[in-house]
C-alpha cells in the first residue's frame, strides 16, 4: 500500500466516519486540538484502522503521535 493510498483512506474515514470538516484535515493538523478527536473518537479509529489496514493500534505506540502526518507515518510503518 502506498503512502498516497494510506492518506486517502485516513482522510475518507475522518470525513465519513468521524464527520470531521474536510478543511480541517491537513498534514500538520493536530488530531486533538485542530480536528477535535477525543478519546471516544479514538476508540472508533482503532476499529476503523483494524478493518482498513489489518493491524491493531497499540495505545503506547500512539503516545507521541499528535499530527495527522505522524498518524499516517505510524500506519505506514505497520503496513509496509
């Protein structure tokens, strides 16, 4: 899976499943501060990522992930 495919899937589920405004979704957008993703949204993200990318997110691995770019880096490191 290419980086572009990962970013497209992530963008789609942020818009469709979490109902985040498309204009808020930028590479340097902070997941919590800019996009408003809270702990309940994170539970949904775990399920969506497992379904779309085939791996389980480990909370301790996500500790340093704050931006959308870092989140896509994390996914890319797991599916590469």
